């Protein structure tokens, strides 16, 4: 399944990465790296890169990973990758932005509550699976120093989730395989950004 997900991730994100690499030559002086503080607060590592295409558009690609268990009584491992095409009405990397995004990931969760009640009933079971989706998001970046920005964003979208359900929080036999269709907040960020 991991090879399948890796191929799916590459297929989804390759066009975005190709555009990022192609735009580097003309706008490399505006390259930005960012860190989503909300992922950090949840115990995950996150990092991203944003490159402008023009004075009014850019591409943001970031990912997060949490490769370790939460403890002996719970599991919370995941990786996710997201890409967003951003439209800036005024100036790139300054002020309001909006645009479409896509995301993909894998997870292994048990005895843990998720944001907004996603996968209700997670407490007595463990779920291992993958997700893919997209939506539309908006946000705001504010310069605080010459090279430093702070940004906030939210996105509403659709996510398809496929998960195997196991009997207990950290072990057990597979009980079922379920699919979920989630519509709601699927992108949320509070980021610190360094602009080169």
C-alpha cells in the first residue's frame, strides 16, 4: 500500500512541483520557506516552500510528518503533503490571498480524538489508512521584519478517507475497512515565514 500511496502522491504533486521548479529562474529572489505552528503544537514536524510565478500568483507546497507513537496506550502517526496555487490581489507574499489546493496523506491513529470530530469512535479503535482531497482556501500574510512574515489561512474542501479499522487502540485484528467522505475545514495554518 505504501508504494501505491507514494505513486499517488507523486502523480498528484508532480505538476505543482514542475511549475515550482520552472518558475525558480525568474522569481528565485522571492523564495520563501515556512513552518506551520499548528502542526508543531500537535507534535508533528512541518515545513514548506513558496515560489511566486508572477507579481500576483505563487505556489505553496508543504508537508508534515509525525513518525513516532504517542505512547503505549495510543497511536498517532501520519504524513501529509499539500499544494496550493495562490492568487494575490495586491502583492505576492503580502496581504490577502486565495486559491485552490490539494492534499494527500497516510495515517495510523488510535485512542486519539481528531479535530472537528473527524472519524468519530476513534477512542475504542485504531484506524490505519490514506486520504486525498482538495478545496479552496484563503489567508493573509503580514510582514513583521525585512525577511520575516507571519501568515494565517483556512481552507474548506472535500477529503476522501479510506481506513482499515482495528479492534483496539494500539493492536488487535482488522475488523473492517471503511470509507469516509468529509466536507469541511481541511486546511488550517498559522505560519512563520522567511522570505529570501
